[in-house]
């Protein structure tokens, strides 16, 4: 890096909402787009916010985002004045050293973070000159969790002002088919409901949310400052085989296991209810309400017990009893009279609950222990580690312990560790008017056991994520990922062993039936899911360990996070900013941790380049997953010239901090955009005759008899001898190809290939620009859109700059190009080189004789 810069360190997970400074008269968010792509339950979301400073003086523009807690940030960048300020993931220790050193000089910044129920907050800012623009772009990823029979994608938006160009686009692709899709949330109320378009076509679904400025003021939580709410997309998939959905690609596999045609298993459940003095008021009242509702849901063949505790233990009954009408009526009366008082003896309560379940073994049933508390132990055994050890010894792996922490006075890490040690999980219950519904909602997730002692076996598999599960509940899903030894699908044999009621279950599949058709899984996707799931589980594992074992797991987690560019609790993202800017260190707190906010200005005299070099980490390995929203070949200004050789500039982006590489093309050209010979899918483009324009026509050929021609005026579909012309925004589905036109974007999906074609207008001339959003793993893909990101090194000599590309040093010129691969084109700095050099072969190889 050649210019002095200050750095912004982003700790931990961040979130999905764009916000700006309160004085909105000085700035204008003129474009705000969220694009979410879901494939195999793995969601990649890109937020793009463009802001202009309309004041006559420099202003600080703030970027404020919210993303789901389970998500990992994988990319953050700012674009200003043709410069790109990219983020680099580093270890938390490296970033902390940077922070500490700067603080010791009295120069540095602070820690900014807040935590909500399902979302987390992040904000940063940058100074923008008068009448200049800045673009913020954030990418995050998450593996969606199935709960109560559905997956849920949550997107939050609060721009703090109505935005003229506001769009949310969601595309879902599931190879087993989508059984239903629904849209809810605060942004789907009142007039905003009319801004939502939902399309469902077997294996794919689209949701588009394009509210007008007036509509953005009319939802339940909207006003003159614009929208403030969630758009929540829920869906589920078809389940054709009992073994579930097993995908393999590039030596990796991901297995989604959720059998449904099973009888429920009767359960034995003991509720441990904290009634200490700190539970007084609304908390104890809501607990009583929730417990009575839960009792209503017990089946007649369930057995249950209730224990309340403060400094002492109180039984409703001394042993488990059946959920008969008479017993339920008596239990509700007991619940109604629970009163807060005294201290908190968690140890005695957990041991007594475990004893009740152990004393009531019942063949063909599933046992569950649920603890609700709002504070630390203050009576009896108070040593947290001894309490955890006692609980683990008493439960002995025979049933799960679920810990519910009410409010923020509770030691959540203590509860989390104790539940993980006993095959359960911890959940925070937020002190709010709906706390009783939160309690009831959690119970519903574990109310219907279908399988116990689930063991996932993968002969010929390696580096597996968790494979043993104490119970599987109706409406949930078990996900396992791993590597296939030597990428040999013939020796890879999956099998699931479990117990359902009174019989053993075996689910299996032959290797021939799990081999996927070539190119049906996007390249690198399964590896990405494996990495995400592995990091998540290693973070849980690290919580359970101590000493050298803990450090070893932390090291493994950090290395994986760095390799896949995940911002996790053990890594940070360092983003360069223009010289003279403040530095902010953003730390992702643990659940419930309160972090104070500080801001200080870093002195521009400090040699930031030295600081950056000291702590810069190595680039992610070459085989890391490619973010499809940025990995495509950015075709800049190709032309088909009708008179004379018109010059057009194209751009190939990088995955690093480096500027893109650009090159000029002369002459009248028909280009090979994307060819899959084995899939019989061919996409070609005809360039227009406008200098620095784009494509006049793009044609998609699927198989031998389906042809889709796209231009700025409309879409022509030819199947066999039949030809239809479309000019509206309706969904077009023909064979394996789906096309949707909306405003200035045309979305094309052909099986698992997804492409967006932008319609740009330059000086009254409209032209097309194709962007590959998702490509298959087939290794015989070729064409301009299939090119990989540019990789080069800058080499300085006395008189010029050269780029080292594939061991060849090429003279390069510092220049600019317009990026048409986004909805609002942006001029960017680039290195100008000859076309054949960056294409790695003659340009003629990318030409076709006809469309």
C-alpha cells in the first residue's frame, strides 16, 4: 500500500441495517440495495449504500448496519474518489495490539457495539468532501437454522430517511424444491405490502421489495425519517428421502437430515423455576403465565415434574407424574401461586431435577431438563465450576439440559457452558412484554422429540462436524458437513442410526444414488458451509476447555476464520481509511457484555503504513470460497463498432486490497460470455456501437431448442418453432430457464446458474451489462463471465510501475474505468494492461461467430 492511511478495526460479528447521521439535510442516501442469495440453506447477503454530501463543507457520514447474530461478516469496503478501501481479516490479538499501542500514545479510538435479541449492531463513519459521494458495501454469511418447520431469513432496514432507489432482492434456490415461501415482518405492513413481489417456481423463489418514497413513510414503524423494521422471509423445502438432502461437490459434502414421517416420542420433562427475590414483579408473573401455557401443551402420555427454588427446594410432586387432566389442573394451581423470595441455589435445583428424571426411567421415552433462572448462585454451592461438574456427573449424558437465562443479571456464559456440557443449549429470555411468549416459544422447539441417540456415520468421510445428537425434534434439522476422503464418491457411504420410540432406525444410501449431476452445486459452496459450521462448533468447544487444549482449539478456529475471511469473536477486520480519519475499534461482545463507546482522533503524523505492515495478515488461501457478488468478470464498456475501431475499457476485479486490472478492446465483437458444454448452456453477447457502452443483445441457449434473447426493449423466447415477445415485468419460465424483469434489472436463472443483466442509460443510449451472481462447480465452464479474479503483484522500477502476472512482468498505467456491474455505475481507479495479458490467452478465444 503506497498511501498513508489510518485503520478501522472491526471486531466480531456485525449487522444488516444502514443508518446515517441525524442531520439528514446535509446528506442524501440516494441508493440502498440489499441482495440476499440463499442456496442449500446458506445465505450470502450484500448491503450496498451510496451517500452524497450535499453540503458546502466536509461532513462525517455514518454507516450503521445490523446483521443476524449467527452471521459472519466476510467483506466490508468503502469506495470514495475512485479509491477502494477494503477490509482485511486479522487475528483478534493482532488487532488488540494495534489498539493498545495507539491508546498508550493517547491517539486511538474505542469500542462500539450493542446487542439485540436476534441482531447485532455495527457502525462506522468517514469524512466526505463537499458534493462528493461514498459507497459502503457489507457482505455477511449465515447457515440458516430450521425451527418449527421453517427457515427464516431476517433483513433489517432503517435508513433514517426515505431513499429514492431502495431495493431488497432475495433469491432462494433449493435442489429438492421449495414447499412454501412467505413474507412477514414490520416492513410488510400497510402500504409497504404493495411493494413486495413474491415469485415461487418449484426449486427457486424470488422476493423483491421496491417501496416508493411515499410508501416508506407508511408502515407500522415508519415515518418522515423513513423505514425502521424487518423483512422476514420464511420457507421450507420438500423432503423426498428419509436420509435427507445430501450434497457432494469438490471433495466436500453437506447433509441436511430432517425425517418427518415419524411418531412422536413421549417425554419426561422437569421444569426448574427460579423464584428468588430477583425474579420479583413482571418476571415472576410472566413465568407463571408461560408455565401454565406450556402445561396445556403436554400430551397425555407425557410425564412431568415442577421444582421451584430460591435458597431451598420446593416440589409440586416428589416424583414425575403423568399429564392427566387432574394432574395438569393441580400443576396450574401450583404455578399460579409461585412467589418470589429468598436466595438462589442453582446447584441443589439441578441435582434434584436430574434425580427425578433418573428415578423414572421409561423405555420408549425422551427425558428433558429445563432450568430457568435470572441470577448467579447465592446459596449452597456457589463455585460455578463445581456446579457444572456436579450437573454433568448427575446427568451422565442421559438427557439434555436446557438453560434459560432471564434478563442480563444472569451469568450467561456459566449457563451456556453447563448446557453444552450436557448436550443442550442456552437461550436468553429478554425482559420485555413478550417474555412469556419467548419462554413458550422455546418450549415448542423441544416439545416433540422424534428420535433419540442419533449417530451420523460417514464411511469414507473426514474432518466431520458434530455427528452425535442426543435428540432430534419435530420441525428442526440436523446438519453435518465434512470432506470426502480422496474425493472418492464410490467409497463414501452415509448412514444414520437412531432410536424412534421402541425401535432402532437405520437410514442409508448407496454411493451411486448420492453422486450429484455435474455442476449442480455452486463452486466452493459446500466447502464454505463446512467451514462456517466447523468454526461455529469450535467456538462452542473452546468454551468447554481450559489450558493447552483450549489454546489449541482457539488456534484452529482462528486459522479457519482467517482462511475463509470470517469475522468471528477470535478475528477482526482492519479497513484502511483516508489519511486523517478517526480510528474505531469495534469488538463483538459476548452475550450480555456491556461495552462502552469512546472516540479519539489519531494523529496524522503517526506512520500508519508501518503500523499496517506490522500486523497485516497473509491473504486467504487461493482455494477459499469466492463471493459471487464480486468475483464475476466486470465487463466494462465492450462495443460492437459499426464504423472504425471503437475503444472500450473492461475491468477485472481482485479479491484483495489491490485495485482492479482494466484493459481496452477495439473493434466489432460478439463475445462468449458463459459456456457450459456438458450442460448445453451457452450465453453470448453482442456489443453495441457506443464508445464505452455495453451490450446490445444477450442470448441464452439452453439445450438445443430453447433460446432467450434479451435487449433493452424486451425479451424474446423461442422454443422450437414457437416465439413469444415479453415487455412487462412478469415471470417467464420455460424449461430450465427462468427470467424476471423488474425496472432496470433482468434476472436469469438456469438451474443453479444465476445471472443479473443491468439495463444502463448513458447519454440517452441504453445498453445491457451481465453479472454472474452464481455459477456451478463444473470445471469446464468458459467465457468472459467465468474468469477468476485478477491476481498480481506490483513491481516498482525507476521509471514506471509493472505488474507481475503469472510470473510475467507487464508495464501498467495508473488509469480509471467505470464499473457497470452494479446498479449505479461507479468510476474506479485501475491498472491498465493489454487485454491478452490479463485474459491469459488471445482475445479471439472469447469471440463467437454468431449469437
